[in-house]
């Protein structure tokens, strides 16, 4: 469950892709209840940053600290608090919606019954599609299956890459309200999006990755003291 004392610290993070330095010197503190939008030009490293925080990729430099503990040194404890949803829905075509949702939860050690997940899928507008193989679902319906994990998980730190893609207005509203509820409970959410979305949050900020990109014709970015978070 989210706790009022949850705190995420990014300490001088750097990301290299191939031979290209995407960003460096990224440092900030993100307390419980915070909504943080990650922005930047295409290729600035928005997805890479979320994957690094989620433990799916290694940073070129720097550390991630969660509740006072280095995420590398307390990896299992950290990962139990993290939920990462990528921009791809990762839905298996041959499975029914509930089977897909149960499988994705089980991969992270969260187990729910078919009836539990079916109730959530019905709330998200998939009630009439529960007995249809996911291959036949629209992109928006497949996206809702992936996002349904947010209604089931008790994890504190949400990392959402383009979560609003392919959703209709009703689904966008439901997701926005769910994120707001998570923040009110003391959770933390970092996300990317290319569309304007209204999410209620007492603490809102942005990480502008363009501010941490190296200048043209150099191999390293400017010093951390010359960068800022907005």
C-alpha cells in the first residue's frame, strides 16, 4: 500500500543508448502523492528513464533511492513497490481478457481470481468482450486490459509510458480518476503522454529531459548545477 513517507530520489542519473548520451546529471526528489510528467523531444529518453527507474535497464551513471534504500542493494523490496506499464499493451492474442490480466499480474507475483479480474474489466467497459479472444479486440480495448492492473495492484510507485494512448474519452476519464485516487492515498506516479489530460493532484511537476541532454558537438552534458526541474 502507498505510504505517506514514500520518497523516490534520482541521483545524477545518466542514460546512454548505443554510443549516444541521451541525458545525464538528472537529480530530483519525488515525495509521496506526487504526479510527475516526463517530457522531452522524441529520442530524449522518456521511455528509457521510466525503464531505468523500473529496474528494466541499467543507468550509465547514478543511483535510484526508494525510501532511503538504494534500489540495487534492496532490489527485491524495491520491485515489490513498482508497477511499470509500457506503451505497448503486451496482450497475448489467443487469451481472453481475464486470462491476459491474470497472467500479467502473476508475472509480478500478484494473483487474483477470474471473478476478481472480471469485475474490474466490466467496470472498464469490457463486460461484453470477456469471452472474446484478445486478437479480436480493438487497440483501445487491449489497452484497457493492460491498464486494469492499476485497479488491482497495491504497489506504491507507478511508471506509466503513454497510458492514455488509444483510449476513448470515457476510458481517459476513468484512468485519470484512478491515478488521482492513487496519489490521494500517498502513491507516486511518473508518466509520459502526448495529449492533454486533466489529472487532479496536489503535487504536480515535470522532468524536462531536454534540460539534461548534452549540447551539440560534446560528449557530456552541462553540470547538474546548471540544470533544473520544473
